[in-house]
C-alpha cells in the first residue's frame, strides 16, 4: 500500500519541510529528539494541519493544500499508538479492546470482528489478561493492549510514536517480538517513530532519517544504517552495521540465542524466537573491538575473524574500520592510536570482538 507524504509547517521558530514515500510494511521515522519526527507523524494523523503539502494513501488523497482538502481525523481511519498506552482506566482489558469496534464501524461486521478479536489477542499474547484492569498490568502489557485496541479499529494505517520509549529494557525485550509478529502477520502499513537505532534495525523495512525538520536520508533499512562512513557527529554516535541472520539454536542453560549470519555464529541474550526464524541485529561501531590475533581468556563470546575492507578519515581522534566477517561487514570504532599501533589497513586480517551484552535488545 503506497503512502506519499509532503508537508511544510512552521511551528514558531521550528519548521517542518519533509517528504517521503513508502510501499507498506514498517517505515521508521528516525532521528534524535527535536528532529521533527512526532510533528510529522501528527501531520499524517491530522492532529496538525500543514501550511502546504499533501498526503495520499493507496491512491486516496487524505489532504492536499492546493485543493483545500483536509480529511478530519475521525474519517481517516488511521490508528495511533502513543508513548503511553492511554487505556481507559475504568474498563477491563477486554473492554478496552472492544472499544476498537466503535471505530471499525461498518468496516467490520460483528462476526468478523469476533474472529479478528481472537486472532489479535493470540498474536499479542494477551489472552490471560482479558479480565484484568489496566492498573494491574505492566508497562509492556499495557502497550500490547493499546496496540490490540488500535488494530481492532480496522485502520488503514497504523501510526506508532515511540511506543517503547517509556519502557525499561526488560519490557522492551518483552514487547519487541510482538511488534515483529505485527509486522509479519498483518498487512497494515505502519509508520514507526523512534530515536533507537536498535529498534529501527530490528523492525523497519524502510528508514526516513529526520534532522531539523527535514528528511536527511531515506531508503531501505540496510542501505541507510550501513552507510559506510557517516560524517556528522550525531550520525557517528549511531554508526554501526545491520546484520541479517536466522536463529540457529537456543542455549536455555545460559539464556542465550545463537544466530547464524553468513559464516558466523553470533551469541545474543535470549530472544523469543524459534530456530530458523529470520531476524536482524544492529551492532554499534562503539561496541566492537579489534585484535590482530585471536585473544584468549576474555569474557566476550563473539570473536569473529575477518578482513579489513575500509577505514574512515580520522575524526575527533578516532576512525571507523569496516571488517568483512564471513560475509557480514561489521564496523568498529577505534582510536587513531590503536589504528597506528595495530597497523590497520585494508586487506589486513583481524578479529572483531563483540560483547554479548552489547547486543541486548
């Protein structure tokens, strides 16, 4: 389902001037706080009216400033999941979910809604919560219920604004597998706002990078996140490599998941995933060390042999080194002192060392 967005809006001293398109699936609006992500998604939702622009979903023009067309929020049939779940405190989980029926209206007859209710409850793993009140739910459980309520409104487009931002790491790890199922098992296009490169790497098919209200870059997730040598300070903080692999096995005794990526086996903290399941991991350059010989007696479980394929220009006393490890190009950030001491250059054989806990999502 094709989504086209063009928007220009002045908000005091800040201005949105952005345009992007997507072909369904999960499109991430990615950037640091204050980059304009939420303002842009609010324009898509109809909560903000742009000075100029247009929004078209699957050929249906939702808004067009030139034609003075602006579809009201309640007629867009878009669902919005916020940072906070915003559940109705006086309704049980079942009641909150059923509320979506009011928004679905004629789009979904009652028997079909009942079938979809069961499917979404199963997909989000909330069947055992149906009779609980929101006050008795964890943060991750509340967000899953909020997502279920949004889906049961039969939306044409799902907007998610930093849905994991208010959760601790344990709750994020709990809910991410359900977001992957949502992506894989529904045909609803999703615009997902996030400043977390790990979330974007794991969930999105396409990334739109926002900076100062403008689109700085856009494209397929791997192409954007694997940009060889980012130049801005903000980009360098998030630099790394996206690795695509499949679950090889689970080490239940040590709560680890073994992921096969090319010729490499990478151990990560336990993921809720079955052997053979495809997944993506983001390895930040700042979390990778290099050694010219395979080290002994270290705690890091991931020591991957490889060949240097490129080095960036020095910046602030460090360089980014790209290493081909069994078909996966991994980025490592090292100081210029280490570069010189290890005589790092293209073609040199090295070992990339990744701490397992650095891959904890």
